[in-house]
């Protein structure tokens, strides 16, 4: 079973903007090959981080309103939300190490 939480337009505010924990959200699509390659990387990170970071995905075709409001022009785009604000934005496929370093820079030491 996937470690990635599926976010929709209906759940976005509660699960991302009002989340008590950091949220790493991938804006992607089923037809996007780089998104499919990125997903196992995000799964690994979700498993490593456990409850420290919520790792989730949002389908840009199903949530065009959210996609537009965050000016996502390319998929995958991955954003780190802290207290409802975007603090990191990574466009395109990124390595596990790059994503991890960007996210962990915003978290207190474990």
C-alpha cells in the first residue's frame, strides 16, 4: 500500500494548509513519466520520515483549481508546506538526496 496520501481539492485545506506537520506535496499526473519515476523516491522518504513529514500527492488534472492557484506549470512539481505556507518548490524529477536535503533544512533536528 502506498505511503503517499492522496490529496484532492476537497481535502487540500484540511490536509495541507491546516496540517500540524510539514507536508511534502507532489503535483503530478498519471500520464507523467517523470512523476511515476519520482513516486518510489517519495515512498522511500515517507517511510524514512514517518510521522515527521506528511508526504502526499495531488493529481493536477483532478485538482486544476489548486494547481492553478499555486502556479504549477510543469509536473512533477514538489512543494514543502510549513504552517500552510510554501517554503520549498522543486520542479521536475529530483533525486532522493536533493529532496531530503531541502526538506530536512526546514525541520528541527531529530
